[in-house]
């Protein structure tokens, strides 16, 4: 099950950094959804390396091809197979990786688990794996938008100590996309970009926080107990490369308030049950309550740096390793479409589950 | 799938606060494990209401009965069904709940989803549901201990602003259990207990952080991509009632460091690949690296307070509701066995998956 | 997953012949279905030993108790836990089974797999396990009837060489239940009963065929490829104790015709697409076509006989074993409710899946 | 879950008859298995149309490409993605199919379910879908052979009324492959080939029985209750296009014997527990007992015939349809590798499950 996500809207990703490519099979998509590559490519372009000066410069067009599951521009209800070829294949650039474990990467743990690894470009651990997620997520976002009126978006909320001011209830996609760091607070964005550029030049990297939002989710999606909406979101986010934490609504700060202060009081408003505050983050008891869902994901600084660092080689001897060539000074701008994709995948899955049991 | 957790070591919980009881079916347990109720009851006692002056006073013995899956004191490999009767059933104490939605509880969302709810004691949303998890977790802990030499424990790390100093590498269970708040830092524990007592008297509640630890996990457990060990832990923890956040290793604080500062450098030590620091929290690329796993879970202050609060009733009219009778000023002492149980369930599942694919 | 069946309407059974009882947890049941024990008990009574002179005389009332998932006579959408206590516990009657492997039973294979078994009454291999299935199936049948207008029934079609004439399109439950062998052809039923009685007296057993039918299934249920309706039915039936074969529609006899002879021609009839014949058995390409579904299940003669037979003991020495006490000369009358239960479970599951993806 | 098969060794197939191709993703394959396209292609060639004069003449090379999951000729433990391009695309040859439902095909049921279908060459219902299964099955067979010493094979046992004499215990692959109908009884094979040729010329089709065998399966594979080995095999076989029935061991004929006659008596032989007969078909209580597994699958005559037949069109009007161009007079020779593939997939899955729980 390792490479499959979702219960009813299920995606299975495959592929390594170097090899025939990367891809995804989407199973359970409702039929008769209008769908072509043009619905998928824009999100892949937002995820793509080389899109701006502050991300890794790997040169790939990441052009997606739909191999199955559509007919005359509509989904069939059968599996949608999508494929992106690998282009910028330079195994020689990574040759030292064949024999040395990169610190804070998965080289060593893959050997511990499988006894073998494709060391070229990180193999399956490469962020290229997320291409399949983003492609599938683009379909999920379309279903949410067209069939349920739900909007999913995310943005960079914080880079190291630079925090943006953003209202998750009203922020617009065009403001997010108005700069290369994908932070809708223009002032903070400027500072963030400068910091990331500095890191790039220093051969170092920096982390931060992406905030994810889903607006107009109807009350009643989610499950009690194990498959709570926030639990599935947490899993989705912690499955992204470099993520280290997740909190929802009031999150870690909830502990500073007492129960009386923290509770979201119910009031009728426009004929609907609403809450006066939204510390719950749009979810109560695992089920959406009709308020906006919002949460944060912490991404550590990317492990690949251009400095010599102590490590161990595959003969289990101490050695050093210095990153070379391309590095990604900050994963956050490219993490934005990943967070959106995973959010949409979780929500569509629960939308279908709700129809099945209670529809 | 809503009420089932795990892929190979699978638990299915059932039951409402008021009714025939609560229970769990454990499927996939290895055969020939010594097991009787005496292995389960101690963890249930740690989870039980009424165990001390700082938790909810509901009076239940929570006595577990194993109905199947064992024979002459050993597991058979067949499903283990465990059952705890409900005893302290006082539906009248909750009668107002029949017609009013408690703020920041799941009363409203259950109605939005199912169109019906058992309002007595919160029904399925009651923390009594976690009895099944803790019972199953006791088995998982035993398997980890006896078959893999892995130790799982957790403790209260913070209550509101009172933070304990604890070394996750060396902390002992007896220090955790030496006080009623389950915080191994005696000084902090005293302050925490005083704060919680104050809250109880004030009819209010307070949240905090539980830290979870797994020691001696061999390198190689976990999966890349979706079922990363940290992703499954995140889901497990966010599925616990009142949890609002999860982070692992350096977690949210990872964003304050650069990549160069943050990386865990590898060194050989005692013939083993070790890391000089453990910001990864024992997991790299979703797979354990042999270091201790440690993570934090934020629990909000419990929603039930003894104060009158605005809310809405089931006729969708504004009203107020005042908590009565029993309330739990702080969920943390009882959350400790829950965190341990969910940690153990995740780890056993991955231990079995590792055997299946790579064993 | 071994003890769980279904994707969206999921049942998990547990329990051994001797021990705390047997039971089932049903997860995914739609909310607001009227449900009490009175909906379940009649099918359990049809499955029960001792119900007539031609079935095994074990004395159990098999009284079901619903422990969770309902409130004021309606389902909540939460797991429904059902439990039947074991009553007629006579381990001494089976003591020889502790050390000898019964021929054509699962005693040896359980040891080969688990290294341990509960030898009392067959443990988990006992037909008592099917109590949970029949109880869950009663709920599934009710959902099909009340929410989808689908009728599920089955009957004994053949005992050894005695074949009944039955029209699956029109046969009525009251005719099936009009005799103890559950064969709606009264003449054949008489012969069957006489044969079974003869077998009982001879301490021997006899097998036969149960035919299963689902009428008024709408076109469009089922899945292409792996989860074809007939594939799920086949699995369901072959999971029943003592079953050895399954075929659907024209089944094994289909091979006697050419394609031209075998094809079901489409014609419009009453505004609906209908087929002139129904060799497809109501399913085409894995999906229901609106015609009645009908299939056959072969049950071998029960392995427990009252004769001395060669076998091997748990010390792996040749020996002999003679059945004693109670034996079931023919499983077929009791298999009828089992076949209905499994049919209903498959159909409800696909009904919910259809709603999820295409609803 | 519709397009995924297996629990631990999981395959997901995708693709339509006309479009970008067909393929499969295999998840859960053990690492360090030697694997290249040369291991896969031979079974695809046995499945391929146009391989002999008695099968459908569609012209496709069905050349498989491994896109991921291997490195330097060995499996990585990551998903193995395999792809076969569609070549012989002649949508015009099928244009009538756009508006008419072919009798006993899935055209109508797809519309009933999805409201849309790819009518070109049958779309997803095309037997081309089985390419993915056969490719994955080739890997499964290799694992069984190399890691467990298990041999899987199958052959044509019967075509219409022509029945072959074959000893499942000793039959050799070279005898199966010695003729184009894949029947190891040379005399019967001749008659079968003549009959199929006659059918081809007559524009008609004929069905029959494929027998599947697994030899040297160790005792202890399989699960009790739902995931019995025979239940999973039954599902696997009934998921193949045109299959109508399955029975195992003594199968439907078991009903002609009494229990005393039918039981397989245990005897020690060469230090092993063996049975004197094998009516159980190598499985008892859902678990392998160390004897050879053998079973039969009935395949109906293929629905596409070159005769005019009554049907209905997509405007729901009565009409007629005459098959044109290519037709497959008998699916059996090509079903042989499909049966082997599905058998191997079931067995590998259970082998891994056995390791997980009881290893």
C-alpha cells in the first residue's frame, strides 16, 4: 500500500529520478468530467524545477501525457494513467552519491530497508515523485471546484523568521501567484526572496511554513475515529518530502488558552449554523463543520547543501561529502502546489465516502 | 474504513459512551504470543477516568474481557475481540445535550453527516472510544517489546506554559508514572498539577503537549512516499480526540536553522551507522534510521467547561448551554497511554510490513 | 485483512467455537436504518444447529445482542457490534481432536500456518464463525430491500443426485421455507430429506448445490476488471466452509454452446433494455445488466463422519480417528442463509461503491 | 479499488484498447530480484493476438517496457511500472460499435454504470486489459519459482465436448506449449484445433475449461475465513474476461460422494504429513496443506461472432448488429497465461502475508 493514497479516489505513484519517468494512476475518478492535459500542466509548471531563480535549476519540461481513462475529452470512470518522461538525466553529476550516504537524506535508510537503491538523483526519494501527486491533485481540485464548489489553495506563510500576514478567509490565488515565492503578503515576499537568494549563493538552504486552506467545504465531510479529516490531512502533509510538522486551526497555540477561551461558540447566521471563531479549523470530531479549513505544514531546510559534511560511505567507513551542481535553497515555493494537491486528494476522497454512506 | 486502523496489524473499534459497551477487534496478531487480560488492564487503568483528582471523575472500572483469539494463554493468530462494558450510565445527566450542540464538540457535525446521533455522553465521539485503541495498543507494545526489543513510552511535556525538561533518550517509565500528571520532571509536574486543580475548581480546562518516544527501533522500518513512518504517526496522533498538532524531531523549530546547521551528520559508532544529532527524529525519507523516534502532540483544552456558553439547538435556534456534573480539566494524563497505544500500533504494523516485503 | 470482508460495507468477524462467543463488527452501514435484534434473529435461527432433524444437533440458542451502532431503534452510521455467546460448550466431547488431525478438516493446516490451534470444536474453523456473516447479512438484506428494492434469496437446488426444478425468476421465500431442507420443489425436497436422514443414521454425510438469486438489481452495479460482481460473488461463496465450486448464469454448461447460441440478445421491453435469454446471469463485463442474478455453489459432503478413518496425530505418527457425538449429515439447509448473507454483503458493497463514484 | 488486485503484492492495471496503451503498476515486489523485460515478454507473447491461426488476428507486438522499479537489472522494492503501447488502432473497423450495444458484451452495462464509454475496440473491457495482469504475473511466477520453489502452470483441459486426459501432478510446460491450443494431450489437442478452426471459418466461437495448477506450495499459505486461498483464486479467475465458473479439487463432482468416500486421509510419507487422495485440491480450511493445488475455470464462447444478431442501439431502439473483421474463435489458448498470472498473483500475495504474520 506504500505507493497508493486514498480509499475511493485512489492514486498510485511510481518512478525514480532517473529512468523511464514518473507517473501516477488515478482510480475512482467520477465519469464525464471534462479533462485534458491542459487541466494538469499548470500545476506541474508550478511544481517544476527551474521555474525561477530561487528554486533548483534542474532542466525538465515536466510535460504530462494522459495515457488512459479519458475519451473525447471526458473521463471514463476507468483508471487515468499519467506519465512524465525524465529528461535532464545526468547520472555522472551524482556519481559520488553511489558510494556515500548524503546526510539527512534517505540514502542510508533505503539501504537499511531494501539492501539496494537507485543512487542516481536520489532514485525514488527524489522530489520528482511528487509529480504524480500534483498531476492527480489537479484532477481532484477540478472535481472539488466543479462538482462541489470547494476551493483549495495554499501559500508560503513563513520563511525562517520572516512571517507573512495573510487572511486565509479572503486571500486570492492571483496574489499568491504574483511573486516567485508564492507568498501573498508582498512585503514579506520581498524579504523572503532576498533571504532565499542569499542562501542559494551561500550554498545553503532554509525552511519555513506553508499554510493550506479549503474554503466552502460543506458540513459533514470526514469520519469520526481514525479517518478524521484532520488525521488524513496530517498524514497527507507529513508524507511530503522535508515536512516536519502539521497543525490545524489553533494548532500548537491552542495550548495557551483555557477551554472557555478556546471554544468556538455556535450562532445561527444566514440560516446556517456558524461558529463565531474558527479555532477548530473547520473540523470538529473529524468532520467538517462548514467553516474554512486551514492548517500549517513545517518544512525543514533542504538537506542538499554545497558544503563539505561528515558522513559514512556504503562500506561503512567515515568520510566526507560535498554537494555539487544543483541545489534547491528553499523547497517552499514548489511545496505550495504539493500541499494543494494532497489537500484536494484528501477532500475528494471524503466527498465520495460521504456520498457512499450518507448520500 | 473509518473505524479500522492499520494494514497488517489491524484494529477495528466500536461502541458508544452509553450502550452495550466499547470494544475492539485486533486482526493480524502473530500467533503464540502469551496474552491474558492482565497484559491489557494496566494500560486501561492509566486511561481510566477517576484515576486521580485531576481527571474526569466518571466512575467506571473499565474491566476488559478477551472474548476470542487466545487459547490457554496464548494468541492463536485469529482475531482478538476485547470488550469493556459501560457501567456509569447516567443519560439523565446529559439530557440537555439531546437538544443542544455543545460548542467545539462534534454534536453538530455528526448531525450534519449522519442526520442522527446518540447524544448520551457524546455517543461515538466520547473518549471512551479510545478504550479499544489502548487495549489493542497494549498488545502492540508487548509484541514490540518481546519480539523486536522496541520500547514505546510517552509523557506530558507541557501544560499550558509550564514546560518540563525531559531527556527522551533516557527517561524511565517509573519516573513518568511517579506522579498523577505523568510528567517525569517532578518540579514541573507539581506546577502542572496545581494548575490543573485550579482549572478543575474554576470549571475550566487546559491543554498541552504529550511527547511520544520509541527507542531501539531498528533501521529499515517504514515506507517511502505515502506511508512514511512519520506520516502514519501524524495520522495516528491527529486521530486522537482533542489533538491539534503533531511534529517530529526538530519539528516546527527546524525552520529556524539553515540546512547546514540542521543536517544530521553520519558517523560510525560501535560498528553501527549513527547520526551525531537527531533532528530527523529517528526517521529519514519515511524510514527509521536506528536513532530514537520522538515527536510531540498538541492537545487543546477540553471543550466541556462548567460555564454558560452561546450555542445553537437542534431546531437551529440560538440558545445557551452550561456544562454540568463531571468535567475533565486536562486530558493530558489520560492521553499518555493513548499516544503510546497509537505509536505502538503504527510501529507493529510497519514491523510486519517490513517482514513481508524485505524479510 | 483476513477477517474483514467488503470495501465500503465492511464486516469483521471474530470468535471460536469454544470461548467467549462469536461476533461481527459492521462498519459503513448507512444511518437511520430501522434496526433491532428482531431483524437479525430470524436469519440466525435459519442458520442455527438443532433446528431440524436433518442438521447437526448442537444445542445453542444463538441469541444475538447488538452492542453498538444503534440508538432508539435506528442505525447511527457508526460500527454495529453484534455478539452471540457460546452456550453448548463441551470440550471433553472433542478431546481426541486435541491430538489428532481430522481428515479433510483444517486442523493440520492451522498448525502448519500458526503453530497453534484451539482444537475445541474446531476453534476458528467451526461453522459458528458464519454467525457473524449471517447477522451482518441480515442488515445487508434489509438495506437492499428497503433502500434499493432488491430481493436476495437462495435455496437447495441439488442434494447428491437429487435435483430440484426451480424457476429462479419466480420462486418464493415461503416455498423455500416450507420444508426443512429449504428446497422449493416439494417432491425433490421429500427425497432429499429421506436421503439426508439415511446419511445421518449411517453416520455419513452428503453434499449438493445451493442456488443464489438476486432479483431487481438495477443495471450498473459492479466494477470492471478485478472487482467484477461475479468475481466478488465467487470469492464470497468460496469463502464459505465446505464450498468447492461456483458458477454463474450458464456457468460450466456455457461451454456446450457456440457463441452464436450463447449470446443474450438485447431487446427493448417496457422501455427498458432487456435480454431475451439470461445466460449472462444478470452480469456483463462485471456489471449488472438489470436481469436477475443467479449462480450455483457446490458444497462437498461434510468431513465429520462417525466412522473410523486413517489420520495423523500431532506427534506426526499414523493413527486412526472415529467421529463421535454430533455430526451434520448435510450442510445445505444451513448454508442457504449463509449464501444469502454473502450475496447481500457483496451487493450492498457495490451499491455503495456505485453511489460513491457515479452517484 | 476496482483496478487494484492483491493486498501485499498489489497490481493496478490501466488502459483501453485504443489510446496511449495499457499497463500495470506492481507495488510490494521484494527487492533484489533479477528482472528485465526478457522475464516478462515470453508470457505476453503467449497472451498475444495473432500468435497462431486459432486466435484473433489483431496485429500487435505487445512489447513491454519497464519504466521504473528496477536498477541495474534488479528490483528496487519500489513500484514497477510497465507499459505496452497500442499499435493496431483501427477505430473505423469498429464504428458501428459506437452506436450499438454488442450482445453479451459490456457495452450496455458500461453505459448503465458510467453514462459514457470508449467504444473503440471495447475500451476498458477489451482483453488487452489482461496484458497488465500477465506482465505482473510473470514477476509473481518468478518470485514463486526463485524464492519459494513453487511452480505454477495451466493448460486447456476441455474445448466444448473434447476433454483432454492430463495428470496435473506430472504434466510438463513443454508438453503444454507443444501445440497451439496449449493442451498437453496431443490427441485431444488435434481435435480441439480442428474444432476451433471450424468455428473460425463459421464466424462462430467456442468455449471450454482451463485447468490451473500450483505445485510444491508449502503447507500454511492462505487465511481462514474470507481470504481463503480458494476464495482468492475464485475471485481471480472470475475476474478474467469470459469466465463463468470455478471449482477446486473435487469441485462440483464432490457432491456425488459421501463424506466417508470424499475425505482425504492423512498418512505420514517421507517424514511429511500427506493425504492419500487430493479431493481437497491442496487447500483445507482456506490454507494450503502441501499437496498440489488444482482447479478448473470455465470460459464461455467469446461473444463476438460474425453473424447478424438482434440488439439495441444507444438511442434505445431495437436494431441488429453483425460482427466484422477480426474475431477470436476460442479464448482458451490465450487464457492459459492469464490463468497462470492470476494464480501466481494470489500465491505470492499469500506467501508475503504468511511471512508478515507468522514468519
